């Protein structure tokens, strides 16, 4: 080879199939034009075709040397690239000074692509490259860069749900800092591919990667994870694989799947007439009210609902009772919903102006800071109110509260819908669609009511699921958070010739609210509601009192004549308020395991799981069957407090015990079939 320039080195020629040669086609190109006129023998002269070409250069360095990729690209469609470069002249500059000039001759360039390997170059050297072929000379510049160097790391152990697509997480990093690249990540169990994903990793960046895998059965598995640079530029692959232990259980939390961004809480309806004379009929007295108040506050209800009835305008006794009930909710630390019970549809402006006055008084004069929600009309789709009349009430109230300066504190919840078709022939789906399309500027949440017979738990599941499906079918931008603002089980209204007030009795004649079966079904309802993404639930009813001349007692706290007893359903509701907090997230749970059901909640630094086996729904007495729950995806090596409701059949919460998750974040929980458990890191 002839020498030319300051320095001549032996060249290494790399065939065009080398990936570095392909890379050069994507680099910054410098275009040089060289004209080659040709004339065809023809009666008339034709215009000459001028071929234009571009030159792309990329230079990658590693321990073995620097590979310079060259690509000559025709800019004219009818022209072909050269198959050989007559000369390749590379000037190397470092820190602004020319260090050397390399001259290569007769370089093969199939389809215009070639790669040459040079020694002695360093990272960030600057190259000026001139190639010649035929009568043309093309020039381009490049900077020498390090090849991508990928590394994959993972925690030594993790946990997932068995037989269910679940995510394992690894971290992929590019550590040389010059070039990002496209990476394929593969998880293997033996020779079986469990999952794969492809992503881009920027130069010098670390990227967490979630790989969906399916582990066939419960147990412990060794899983290998490898990464590959799909561009072929990486040569140092010794750190491209890692291994981790994966434990598969019944369930696994998926914190990345947020079902409810901000939990509204669990609570109950507070009867606004408990301080009024009407409730004296069932034994409420000034002497025993403090006991009821203390038990309501001790429940720590996250969300309460209170009716305002228009008859209080002309009855000071009812009005003072309403105000005291709201003040009780304030002392309990609850988020408060005040619901206009109904009426005034034909005069929305005057009706809502008067109601607004009550709300403004609570906020400005009574110190009620926790009034966050207002609902207008209880169960409107069970009445003959039209949708337009319904919207008119909200619009009138919106203007009144805005004028009073309290609209920012008080948000609107719409719905309180029942399942049955309205007297005007409208379905709940039509009502929800109306809320979405005609009241989207007013409403921040929607609500429904759910009641079921204790022997018909499929309705419990069906009602929650169907409403969720209706809402999910609406455009995402029109949906609002879902709440349940009344729910309860119902019993037999007549037994052995005896009639009973609502909610009726169990099959043995026990008032249904006194039974563990009633409480268990309420827990089932709350867990399923969380799994379906409902933001909060309000139990009907909080304590025994009189709404009107009728008699009913669905309450958590029993009648004053019995000493305001704490019923099993009070204690199971307390399990939820004890281990979750407003504002936490409800997160996804992967996996299914027969009739077991769990829901998961996360706070800023807290994790709670509440679960049960729905097979225990009909058990009136303690069972000898103990159910095991293997829950993964939890914080690793972490202590949890275990609370069990109805462990011994008493309908109470047993003293907590301590459990600890293992190194993979898997926690083993056992609880009797008739019980409900909660594990939490919350203090």
C-alpha cells in the first residue's frame, strides 16, 4: 500500500454486513456532488443525469480499537452507490490539534457501505473523513464515541401471583455515557421464555423495566434475565444477565396499577334527627347521647353522609339536631357529605337558594371545615323527577355557593342511583350517561345505592360489577370517581307469622344487624368495591334513631335502650377505618385463588391488605377451617400487624399479632373461614 500524508497505517476492512456500517447510514452526512454527463445516441439530445451522493460516518471505540463506519448514499434515485472506494483519508484531531492522518486504498464498499478498524484513537477524537471513488470526493466529520455498555440488575428475590400474568422489575443501565440504544429484555425459567419486552435506554441512564411473566404454580423459581443491544453495537456483554429468585403465591400487589388515586374512606350515614324529639321515642336521652357520640367518634369514619330535609326550616328542633349531627361528624374527623333529601324540583332557584343558606351557615358560622360534598336529591331515579329538573337544581346551587364564596370547599356528588328503572322509564345507564354528558362541569363524583338479601350475595357482586362496567364504557374524560353512599344487607321481614321492621331477621329470628353473617357480607362488599375501583362507601346506617314515623334499624351502633351496643358490623367497619386512611391509593392485585378475595391500599410509606374467603359468608358459627393466604408484592423483610375480625366467632377484632414478609416480599397469612383479616404496616 502506498503511503500518503503524515502517517500511513495498515487497514482492516470490515464487510458491509457489519452493524457499524449500517449505523453510518443514519449519521450526519456531508453531501458532495460530482457530475457525470452522458449522452445517448438518439435523434434528439437528452439532458444529462447528475448523480449526487452523501457520506455518513460513525466511529465507535472499545478496547479492541475504533471502528469507523462509512456509508455512501445516492441522493438521485437512478444512481447506484460505489462498490469500492479508491481512497479513504481520515484526519484525527485531539484537543484542537491534528494527531495523525490515516490513508486507506481500495476499500471494499458493497452497496456503498464499509467499515474500517483503526488503532490508537481515543474517545472524543474528532475525525475528518474524505472518500474518493471515480471522479468524486466526499467529506464528512465524526466524533469518536464509546460503544454502548449495558448492565442489568435486579433485587435478589421478588414475588408474584401464580398462574397469572404478573410483573417483575429489573433495572437496565447504559454506563458508557455516549450512545443510547434499543434493548430487548428476556426473562427465562430454564429454557422457557417467561416474558420479553423492548425499550430504549438513553446514554448514561438507568431505566426500571417491568416484564410481564406467568409463573405456572405456587412455589420458588430461579429466573434469569438477559439484555441484548438490538443494534449490535455493544461488544462488552459480560454484565448483560442476572438471576433472581421469584416466589409465586395466591396474590401479588401491583402498585403501578392504581385503581383509586385517592381513597374517600369508609363510614356510615349519620341520622340527622338523633338529637331531635322524634328520636326520644326509641329511648334517646340527653344522658345516653354522649355514649353514642363517643362510639361514633371511636369508629373514625372516613366518610359520612347526613340528610338535610326541608321540614327543618319550620322546625327549630329538627334544625338544631341537624346542626349538632354535622358537628358530631366534624369532631369525628370525617369527610362530610350533606344530601338534600328531595323536593322543590319545580322551583330550583328558590329551593336551592334556601338550602345554600344552610350550607353557608355551616361553613362560615359553625366552623365546619370538613364539609366537602353535597348531593342533591336522594335516589332521583326512583322518583318522577326529570333529568333536566335534576340538573337545574345543581346549577342553581352552584351559582349560590359560588356567590357566597364556598364553592371551592364544597364539591358536588351526583347520582345516589338505584338499580331499578325509573318511573319515567330511564335506566341507571341512561342516568349515568346524562351525568357524564350534561353535568360534567358540575359533578366531581357519582354515587349509587346497593341493597341485597343476605341469601342473595350474587346481587352484591352483580350490582357493583355492572355499574363499574357502565362507567367504564363511557369516554375516559367523562368518567368521575364512584362512591356507594348507601349499602346494606336485608333479612326476612316475616318469620313464623311475625312481621319485623327493616332490615328484618336472620332465619333463626335474630335481628340481622346483630349477626356476624351481616357483618361478613358488608366486609365482602367493601373489599370488592375497592377491587373494582370505588373510591369510598357509606354504610346505611350509623346508629339507631328515627327518620320519620316508620321504624328501621340497619345501624352499626344498636338501640339506646340496649346501651348503644357495638354490633359485629361496627367492628368489621372499624377494621377498615383502622387500617386504611383517606387519601391513600387503592392499588391492583394480581392473581385469583378460588373464593379468596383481597384488596390492597398504599399510603406514602404504608401498605395494607384486607382479605376474606367468600365461602364464609353463610357461617353463623365459628368454623374449624383455616384459610391460608400467600400475598406477594409487599415490602421485603417488613413487619406487619395482623388484625383478624371474628376470629373466635364473637364478631370482634382480636388483639393484633406481628407477621413478617420474607426476602421476596411474600407474606403468609392464616385466618378462620368465618373471619376477615387485615395486615398493615401502619402504626
